[in-house]
């Protein structure tokens, strides 16, 4: 029956050829029939030869070249679609994941928020205050031996010109909180300084009161012996620059007050005893500024900046080392979305840190502020965001937490030393003065100091330059982070 079927198909094919009068060399019907027969034969013998691989006549098996397939139209992307690099559904899920991690690590978050509070409190109570209780060794020739043994120096009030040295020392102890210890001789007082038991020695001549009165009354006619006897010989321990400078200032200021007080008690104009320089009310600041108010702007910005660096770099490295970053990328989330979700979540932590720092610094301790508090808040927010972006850049460049810690510590000291917190920029080496202007905390420190100490508004170049400079560094760190996420292998 199969052979009869094959012969029938061949005869039908021959009839078709005769009707259309097509040459045998291009007979499609016969080709179809031959191919079918060949396939059947192959199947019968089980030689696993496919239809396409069967041996055919090269002339009859020639195929016409097929026309090329039409190209698919490339999808067009508009400008706004190219800018749309963030999917808000992805962002919501990522932000929720970050906040969920914070909620599950309450102890870590409490430590992160409490750390800047401890730092600002320690700064306010430990840095910038004038030293008190400084010990001075005094050899007073006006005192008897028993007075020295009893550590007694009589003080008289009014216009009584007796033991003026004791009157001066009493004002020094009262106004400057100095501790005075009396010695018999100048050598003993100097030896006390050499042993490190006192910061300076004061020596009064035995005729100090008489010589001082004669010097005031005689004026330019006083002889050299009188002038020498009316001097207070001072020798200081200059190994500590801050304490020695403070003593140098206090000894002179106390003597000016002492002379004016005596002249006033004796019904003489106190102006006679003043130096011929009129110190008027300062335009900015106070007459006796303290180092706390000077260093506070830089310290506040440094605390906010570097704590943001630590928090952001740590969170990014944890996410990458635990494999969450790879899983997010495999799920179709872009590196930009991951970065901005971290920025959003960590920025909430920065806001909490900044709030407590400003609240304890200005509300509880009472740091000086002459300008707008809103300008201070805005600059601190930008500075925290800048530190956060710097931390992300470190996390994207470094592979481990140890490397990131080394990089952050390496940047800490130069930024703190060169941004004008500890010492004015004008006192640096000329080349460093140029370098320091390109650091991320130099301009913001000048800006915040101008707001706090001078009360300047945003229209001043120093103020708005601080905002602009911080914004530029934010863009630089963000671009560096995005490029590292996009192109860095691993």
C-alpha cells in the first residue's frame, strides 16, 4: 500500500509539471516528492539522517536566495525618559529596607545619635576656658621672715600707701584666681619654677612701695635706682604657650587695674595711670574673647561631617559585604537607586545628630550666636549631607571596613588642622593657604563663624560662598560614588 501511495504521488507530480510546462531542472513538485521519499527511506532504515542532510542532486537541490528579514524599529528614548533613572517603587522598597535595619539595631542607632551629644558637651566644658588656679612663686622683700612662714601678706584699703605689693597680689588672686606661695629669696622662687611646681616667679624689692610712689611723683626726674626698685621682676615657664600667654596678659592687666584703683582711692583721675591707647568697644565679639566661641563653628561642622562619614560608609560597606547590594542589582535595581536610598535614610540620622548638637551647643551651653539660626541650620544640613556623600564615596572606592577606616582617619587630621579650627589660616605656610581653600570644611567654617560671631546675613560673600562650596563638594562626592558603582569591578 505504501508503494502504491508513492507511485500515485509521483504521477500526480508529473501531471502538474506537464500542465504548467516547467523544466525539470527546477521542478518544485518533483523535489518535494523526492525529499519525502528520501525521508521515508531514511526512516525505514533507521540511519538517523535528517531530511535536510539527505544527499540530493546539486542541480535540483539549488535553492533561491532568501530575502533579508526586515529590521525591527529601534525604540526611541526621549530626553525625559533618559533622565528618569529612579523608579519610585524601587526607592520605596529600598528606603523601607534601610529603616527596617535601623529599627532592628536600636542599640547601634542610639549610640550613633548620642555620640555627637557627648562630643559637643565635652568640647563646651573642656576647651577654650581660661586656666584658673595657676601657681606663682613670689619673693616679696617687703615681708618679714615670719610673714613668709605664715604665708601672710597684709592688704590695706583706701589711699594707704603701705605694702602695695600685697595689694597687687590680692587683686591677682581675686580677679584671676591665681595661687600665690611666698618664698624668702629670689633663688628659692626660681627653683620652684624649675621644679615644675609653679608657672612663674615674681620678685618685689624690699623698697617697692616707696620706690613706686617716688616714681609716680617724680615722673621723668626719677633716677635709675628708683625705677629698678619699683619694677616687678617676672620669670615665666614658657613651655606651655597657652598658659604663659595667659599669665603674661593677666599680670599686665591686673597691674593696670591696680594702678587705676589706687589713683581712684587717692582722688586722682584713673586715666593718668592708663596707657595712651583707648580700647573702645569691639565692632564684633567681646573685649575678652574665649577660644570656645572661636573654635565652636569648626568643631560643630567637624562633628557633623565626620560622624556622617562614619555612618554612611559603614552602612554602604555592610550592605555590600553581606551580599545585599548584589541581590538588589540582580533584581533590576540600579546603583543610582541604591545610592539615593542610602542618602535618604542616612540623612534622617544626620538630621537627628545635628538637632542634638545645636540644641546642646546653643540652647543648653549658650554658645555665642549673633546671626540667624536658620542660616546655621541650613549650613549644618548641607555639611552633614556633604559628609554623608564623602562616606559613600569612600565605601564605593574601598573594599573593606578596615580600608575605609584608614582612609577616613587619614582625611580627618588634615581637614581639622587646615580648615582654620585650631589656628587661623593666615598663620599657615603660603602654599598651604592655597591648598586649604580647596578643602570641604574651610569655607563652611568661615561662613559659620561669620554668622555666629559677626551676625552676617546670606547677602555677604563669606556666607553664600560657604553654601556654594559645600554644594559643589556634595556634587563631586555623589558623582564619584555613582561612577564607582557603575564601573568598578566586583
